[in-house]
C-alpha cells in the first residue's frame, strides 16, 4: 500500500550472554540460505566448551550481522562487517530495547507508542536454564574478547537508549 509504514523493532542483549544462550539453545542450528551447517566439519557442539564455542567464527558478531541483514550464523570475517552501518541501522529502527535494561526498555516502548505499562510486562517468563549454571566472570571476559563488534554495538545501544529516554522525558 502506498504510504504504509511497517514498524520495525528489535531487542539487543549482552553479547557474552547471547553467545552462552546460542550454545545452550540448539547450538545455533538456525541457518539461512547463505550458510551451511557450521559444525559439519568439526566435533559436536555438545562436546565443545563454552570458550571453544565462542571462538567459532560463525558464532561471533551475531547482532551486527543481523542488523546488516545477514543471518546470525553467517560465517563473515569481522573486517567484512560494517559496525557503523549496523549502528546506523539500529538508530533508524522505530524502536529497540535492551534485554539487560528490561524495565527501561518497556518504559521507552510505552513512551514512544503510548499505553500504560502493566506489571505483567516486567515478569521474566522465559529464563533460560543456563542462567542457573555458574559461568565464571573470567570466562565471560574471554567470550567478550571474541565478540568485539557486538560489544561495541551493545555499548552504543546502551548509550542511545539512555539518550532517547532523556530526550522523550520518559520516567526511568
């Protein structure tokens, strides 16, 4: 339809926890037409440590890849990804939230689109089982080092969300 606008939204999350989640959620088996089974020539995902998993090239920089229109599991070298374009695409979305800033994300959603915030929107109804396992902070830091572009995007998203909340004068 002429003049029709679709609202585009997304959620960003801590990249290290995204990597952990991908491993524990069917080992990132969701692929697209430009990908093959990324583990076809390696050992089984279940046999990999979380650090071995995070070092696989197709695991890294998922959020940047998706904001560039690629599949998360696309095996694209970091030097072929445009962080600036991913940031611009995030900026241009109608709305984005951040998982670790859930309350602020819901407040921003209502500030932008209206409606009253309900307590049910603040409940965690899908906490992953892996959160109950101890992931040592040094391991999370090691994962962070393998996912540099996603971390830069995440830091940009946190800053941008804060600026939007302030600009719209949303209650935080």
